[in-house]
C-alpha cells in the first residue's frame, strides 16, 4: 500500500525538533512528506512553523509512513508500541536512549521489522551535532541513503556497531554539557581577572571554537598540538599543571563513565 508520508516521527520533544529543522530547512525532504505525533498539542505547536503534518494519533503515523522514527523517552517506549495497535512499521529508526534494536524488534513479536539506531546530541539543533548511527539491519542502498541523508542534515555521522552506542551517548550525548560548563568556567575566570563578562564570553567561545577547528584542520596529533600550545613561556603551562594536579582527564572520564552507567541501568529495567 502506498504511504501518505515518507517520514513520521513519534514524539515531538527536542530530538524530534532537531530532525525536523534539519530536514525542512535543508530542503532535502518536503514538509508535506513529514508528519509528527505527540500526546501534547503544546509540543506540536512548537514545530508548526516548519509546516510539517501533526497529529496525536501514533497509529496513524505508523500506518501511513514509509519510515518511522521513535523519538520518545525510554519510559514511554512500551506505551508507544501499544498505541500502534496491530500496525507494524517495516522501517524503524530509534533514538531512544538505552533501548537496543532487539528490544524494539521483540516488541513486535514475530513480525519482520528493520531497525536503525541513532544517537544525536544537542548541537544537532543548529546542524553541528555529532551522530552515532547503526544501519546494519538495512540492506537496500536506497534505504541506507535516505537514513544517512536524514542525519547528514544534523551534523557529522560516525557509523558504529550498536554495541558501542552507550559509549557514543556517554561521550557525544553528554559532551555538550561538559563543554558548556568549561566555557562558562572560562568566562567566570576571565571576569574574575577583570574582563567585562560580555568580552570574556566572546574570547572564551572563540578560543574553544578555534581549538576545536585546529584539531579538525591540522595534521598534528592532539598531543603535538598540546605541546605547541604549552610552548616555552606560554601562560598555558601553569594552567595545564593545575589541571593535571586536579586530575582533569580523570574527571572527564568519570563523567562519561557515570553517563554510560546510567544508560546501562535504564536498559536493564
């Protein structure tokens, strides 16, 4: 049966909004070919400016879309599957943290369901995100190309095996929060030294952007760049010593570990 929409999204929270913006603003997929569902009319109103179809009926989306993205919280997963009734989408993409592809397949019993799994992060909202993507269930080149283009519009894709998804989420999912904390701390430190906060913000943001861009552009390793940054007479040397004394690397590692641990706890429930 011919589907009314190319893509449907179940759930209209932040992740869904990121995808909708990326697709519609890129002109990759017409808004007329997209529909999103949510129990909250208020959430659906937030994406009305994009011109996509909206509904509160999950079953309608599952029945009328070629591809269906699950963009709900893990606590709502079972209720969402129940809301499909006897409808079984053939092509699914899950963004649900901590929920493995097999869990999604098993929810539909013996029915054949193809499932891709993706992890996106906060900067996907502006097209500068980091995406972990597993499409190993899909064999059709057309399907693989479509899914890839959906996420291409959100940032940089790293194709990984699903067994690495918790690590991806621990790093890139939590990473923006850690980077924001670092930038905020740089701004406060600059203000403490007498800079107006607006000037400290400009300097801190550009410093972090510039450092990241050097990692992308330069052929040197991170270790080599760090040696250059801490050249003789550099103010960075004493600061780096302070970081090392306070186990900066260990603290970051502990933060990622804590996030991954939480994901594993959720997936075991």
